[in-house]
C-alpha cells in the first residue's frame, strides 16, 4: 500500500478508498467485500468496516438493507442535486467571507487557480478538484464559519464523484469565472465578485444538465483538453 499513513488505520483506509473511488479505479457499482479489502490493504476487518461507514455518510458507498456495500451509482439526478446544494452553501460562504478577504487571501486564491488549471492540463482530476475547491474555501474560511466549511467539504467530496464525467466546457466555465472573480477582487469590487461567483454556479448547473451525462448512465472517463 503506497500512501502516507494518517493518524489511524481507519483514516488510512478512508483515504485510500476515497482516492480509488474518486479516481474511478473503483467504478460505480463495484461491490466492496470487507475481508478482501482488508487483505488487500493489510489491515483488520474493523478499520475497513469503520471506513465503509464513513464513506457511506459521504455518499460514496451505498449500503443496501441486506448489508451489501457497493460504490455509489452516479445518476444525473444525484449530480444535479449535489450541484444545487453546493451552490447554496458555497454562495452563502462567499457572501459571508468576501468582505474579510486580505491581499494575502487573494494571492492564495490566485495560486490555487494556477494549480487548478495546471492539474487539468495534466489530466489530474483529483488534484484539480482539490485546488478548485480550495479557491472557494479560502473565502469561506475568511468568514470564520467552520460549520459551513465542514458542510461544504462533505458535499464537495460527494460531488467529486462526478469529476471523471465532467466535460471540457464545464471546467472552462469554472476557470473563466475564477479569473473574472480574481479581477474583481483585485480592484476591490466585492459586490461584482460575489455576483460573478453566483453566476458561475448558475452557468455550471445549466451546462451540467445538458452535458454531464451522455446516452449511458456512467460514460467513459473524459479528460479536459486545455491549451
């Protein structure tokens, strides 16, 4: 197992399983068997079961009434619902935190935007999702509301399940919006930055409804082709 060990074995298993699910190494519908997984990761059954329970809360693993565990199927309805929830939470956080942003915050947002674009160019969707998420989290952190941030983190983890399905036009929409937001913040126009952030979610939602899913429910992974 080639990853840095977190504080507990359960956290280690959660981290590894989450990575495999979000990257598509464990496709939707894959049945998770405790004993086989424990043997593969070199841990006992207990941390595996605890990790599965945690990932079930995050919406990445479904536990059926008969106790069968499988990687959650991603449907268009679920994906759009997650976008709607993320929009409400993220826009509230942006509005609450934008007036508290300092030059250091904006510099950090610019850095995360660069990392976001570079990760997309490299086809690293997990790194792109993390950097893109951090862009907005910097503003939420500035609001001082830790509970809101924890809720956003939870929804983002579930929303990242759709990352392999995201078309290039959707990533481009986010990149352009982030660039516009940074320009508005650099001129001190927080009202315009907030409006542009809100519009980003409106535009993303409209495009996602049309482009996020093809004729099959879980199409082949698509990697953005950025210049």
